[in-house]
């Protein structure tokens, strides 16, 4: 895991593969690069996941996964402040993990279906972010409208009371 993370960092540092990609494409690309490193070991990967999930290994596995997710977010150059730092990483961790599990059952040539699955999950995550942002704007607008209406109502009531 550490070796694969370092190889991913080396590819990120070269910078060539990420130029001209929007953040969602960068994330898909980086997750794919990292998961492709596991392809030669795919027949043994369920056993590796089992070892990672062993109680004695969970803290190390969690730390490795957190470092991976951080590297991908930093490389995606996605520093928007509208989504909480922890939420972004949790979502990406979920995308990575579900794609990794999907990959274990994928029998398509060169994991073609896995990469489609990955792209769809990243798209879903970015669409969800957009939906949450739109809901936030709507709530703010409704809140502002209700606030001024409520303020006007309270002012009228208080004037009548005087």
C-alpha cells in the first residue's frame, strides 16, 4: 500500500496526466491509476482486504487510506470551501472503496466496467455537491424572505402595541 501510494505521488508530481482536466476528471483519473496498480494482484486482493480489516491492522489500513484520499484531493486541486474537509474525504473514500470492491467482481476486458462505475460514482458525488449547494442557496433565500417578512410582522405588531 505504501509503495503504491508513493508511485501514485510520483505520477502526480510529474503533472503530465492531470493537465487540462477538471477536478472530477482528475479524481477519476487518480483513483483509476491507483486501482490499476492492484490489477496484477486482483486474484489475491480479497485476501489482502481481509488482512487490512483485521482488528490489529485497521488503524494502519485507515491511515493508509486517509493518506491516499488526501493525496488525491490535493492533486485534484479542488480546494472549494463550500464542502467540509471531512465530508470531501469521506465521500472520496467511499468512492474508492466501492470501486475497489466492484473491481473484484469485474470480468470485463481491462476492467472496463469498473472504470465506468468509477466515473459514474464521481459524477454522482459532484452532482450531489451541486444539489446540496443549490438547496443551501434556496434555504438562504427562503430564510431571508421569511426573515424580512417575520421582521415586518413583528414591527407591525409592536407598533400596534404602543
